[in-house]
C-alpha cells in the first residue's frame, strides 16, 4: 500500500516539476491552474501522511520559478510570495474564518482587486527613477529585466509628485487581447509560430534578449502593491501610487464582509469578458497593514491575501474521431472532432490536437471523454482526458497516420521537430492552400477568388498552380459547377455565373499591378512573411537575382537568418517553382522591385531621416514605412548629412548627442504627422 502511494508521490512530483517548467520557463503551460492545484493538494495530503517519504525539494515547498539562464539574477529585498487559491464560496469562507481567528477580532476590511493574467514584476525606484525591475523568479531571486521593462509605454520610469527616496512596488505586466491578436496575425503572416494566449506572449516578451524587439510589442502594466515604504492601509498605498504617476487599476473595491466580496466576484465573473485584457480571478487582501503583519506568511503564501480563481472556460464532451488537416506547407494537424458542446455561448465541434507528441503525451483516444478549454485562441484545445470515464472496450491507443490523408503521399518528420509533413508537392490541399495564400488580402488580394472557387478550379484541373490563374478565360469558367460538402455532411452546388466569372477575371487582371514584394510574399516560401519578402525584394530587386543567391549571400542580407536563407535556396532549386515564376513574368506580373510603390507623396524626397525611440501612435517599423511612403530615406545613424532625427520617447542618448553635435533638427511624431498629413 505504502509502496504504491510512494510511487504516486514520485509521479506527482515529476509531473508538477514538469508543469512548473512549462509554465514559468517555457511560458507554455499544458494543464489548467485548477488541475495543477489539485495535483499539488494531493501531494500535500500524501506528504502530511507520510512525512518520511517527503522530498526536501518537493514542489509543495516552492514558489514556481521563472529563472532563465539569459539574465543576471538578483536577490529580492523582500521575498515575492505567490497567492493561495480558492475556487468557491466555502473555501473563501474558510479563509475569512482563518483570518478572523488569527487576528482574534473581526475589525478589519478587505480590498478586492482584479487578478491580472500576466507576469509579476518588482520595481525599485531611487529618487524617483526606476533602478531595477526583477521577475518573480523562484520568489527569492529574480531575473533583471530592467531594460525590457523600460520600454513599457504606460510605465513611468521617472516618478512625479512627492515620492519617497527608496521605493519598491509590485505589479503585473500583461498584453491587451487586441494587441495579442494583431501580433499573432503578424507572426502567422511571417511564418512564425503563434503564442497560445496573451499571458504567454507577455511572459515570453519580457524574457527576450533585445529590448528593441520588446519595445515593438505593446505591453502594459498595472501596479497593485506598494511594498516599501509602508502605509497604514493597502488602500492608502494604492492612492499614493497614483499620485506618483504609477498606473493602478480603477476596479478595486473596499469590502466590509464576505457578502460584499462575493458580489464583487460574481460581478466580475460575468463582466470580465468585456475587459480589454484577461483576468483569471479576483485577489482579496486584508486592508490594514498592521493586520497583514500580524497574519504573516506561510512558507509560500501570505495569510492576509488569497486569490479566487474563476472557473476557466471548460467543457466536457466526447472525442468522436481524430481527423487530419493538411496545410499549404504540407503540415499535418490532427483535429479532435467532438460531440457538439456549448462553451461560452458557442457550439464547439472541433479542437486542435497539435501533433503526434501531444496526442501520445496525453494518451488521448477516439471515444474518450475529454475536457476542452477556450484560451486566447479561437480554436479550443483539449486539455485533459477524463480517464475515469474511459471505456476500455471501445478505446485504443491512437496510431498517428504514416501517409497523407489527402493524397496518400509519404509523411516526413524531421528530427527535433514535432510536425509531420506531406512530401508530395501536388497534394490537392497543399495546391489549394498555396493558391489561397497567393490570392489572400495581404498578398495579391484577388477579388472573387474565395476558397470555394479555388476548390472548383483545382478539382477541375483548370488550375494546378497560381501561375495558371493568368491563363483562365471566360469560356473556361462560365457555368463551371461543382457539388461541395457542407460541414454537416450535406452537399451544396456552386456554379460560376456570368457576373462572378467577370468579377474573378477582373480581380486576376488587377493583381498584375501588385508590387513585386507582394508577389514574393504570395509565393508562400516557408518563413518568408510580409516583412522578409519586402527585405528580399529591396535587396535583390528581381526574382532572377534572388533565385541565384546562395545561402551565404542571403545570410549577409539584413535580418535574414539561416533558416530563411535555407528555405529560399530550397525553393529556387526546384525546377517547377522556377517555371511558375517565368510564367508569372510572361503573364505581366511585377517581378521587379520599384521603390515608388506605395508612394503617397514626395514631401520627404531627398530627406535622410534617422528614427529613434518609442512612438505613441505608430510602432517604429510603421513610422519608418510612413516616412518611406512619403519619399524619405531611413538612415541607421545620425551623421552630418542627416536632415532630421525623428525622436520618440526614451530616445537613445548617443543619437541625441550626435544630433546636437551635427546641428541636426529634432522632429517629434506629432510634428511629422502634421507635416505629412496636413
Ligand atoms: S498580490 C503577496 N494582486 O497573481 C501578494 N497579485 O499568485 C502577492 N496577480 O503572479 C500578489 N493580479 O503577479 C496581487 N491584484 C493583484 C494581482 C496579483 C495578478 C498575480 C501576481 C502573481 C500571482 C499570485
């Protein structure tokens, strides 16, 4: 008996360590907080029963850690504690009973605050100037991420008002949902992997090595705690933070009893979806600092505060079948087809299963009862298998396919990668996907060429590649008909009538005016997103030059790394691709870069401009584009021939000094906008 329990303890320890690592270091958790807490609680119970079996390094003894190798670490002056979690009214009442008992009275108040879903940060100010920003780390020491934190626009790095000489505050860094979506979209366009949710994105961003890249990611912050110097009450502390120019939340509430707390919780459980950022619960804090001292801390948590975690948006259903999707690059994605279930007002029928490793690590099987969750993503994910409800007679370990479900071609999985790829270039979903990408809005923007029309054209063998689009005629297309299967298994007939044929032909013709960088992006070369395509177009001017460039030359190009270089070389070493490009040229597409593309005006013609700092309305890349669109040339450094320095906040001191030295004019973002739009 003890032996099997010991085994369970070891297994729980292993799992919890792995989850901690995934959460804090990789910023890619694979279980919900609730599940994590349940496992931790179970381990705590077993450790209490069998103290002799307890591992001194047990996860129950630790505050999860986000320490990484890449930053200098510093000891926290005062430890950074985590918060205990409650999930229901009963647990909250228990917390209040403990507080009352320990204080020996009920003359205290609570402050209820939103629990922002980001990452904790400790900020040290000296004489009103930000000195150091440390992550929580293991609670005792944290990573010094000051340079990255300094780029957060909503954080005052210089305080105002009557601030104390030495100040330590704590808060949460996060990303707004809209900014997260935009960033992920951009990453997808550039062939990069997407972040799972805003929290992971914020945590991943703050751990980046280049503050310039961090500055381009719109992070935000709420300060929720004045640590030192102390005030009489937490409420008073928050008021002081505001007077020093620090951003605090306006949604905190003073509550006199549990009922008031519960109604605050119920209100935000509903209203949280209206906020522009994610919250995952409510934090409840004893207001009087004297009472906080009296209550003190356990080894991990304050006894004067606790969090109330909202149920994440989960549902339980049956995984009826695992099917596969083939993407335009040939990537195979397994998909869970679910018994339809309601999740936050929408019916969910499918969830992503990511890849073979994900399926085998969860041992998820067809006919299993599964728990699904909606994170920041549109497609929900399977987060757990309810193994207690598994029927051993109709579930079998799942075998990943070896051949492409669409064309039967061989699948290939590179060592070290998780994704299987279909190696057949002519596999129909890949062909369709490539054409859809070529026609998409950010590429050739071909009006009238939606997915259904693409299906029709490919299935009738009228189009096998995007270059074939330019040979289509009215007679080819008129009255073309096909039955297409609906999601529910029924069929609908689509047929191209005169109006849609003309519309499509007009759209195809118009796409010939699209600049070379759009064509290059439309080719769908792996890792060549919009930004890279533009860089390559500028550097190589036309497709022939680019097709002749070898890996070393490509790697010399600004911001082109070896992965992109390899992919470009592989693309142009394929004869079929070269043929298609020749055909595009013969069809009259723009196959040469022209710097006058996208020109709005010549207001900045012959002007050499250096852009530095952080801007309010535009990102630095956007503002550079804006300058180019008005004919200006961007320079990397200030020199005697610079016409002006376009300066944002936190401007680099060396640039400012050089501008002064050479007498270069300094122009603000607002002045530039007035100059160009006026
Ligand atoms: S107070 C000792 N207040 O929740 C007090 N924490 O597990 C500790 N969090 O990562 C923190 N919103 O960063 C506090 N209003 C809030 C919060 C908050 C989010 C985070 C905190 C930490 C986690 C605690």
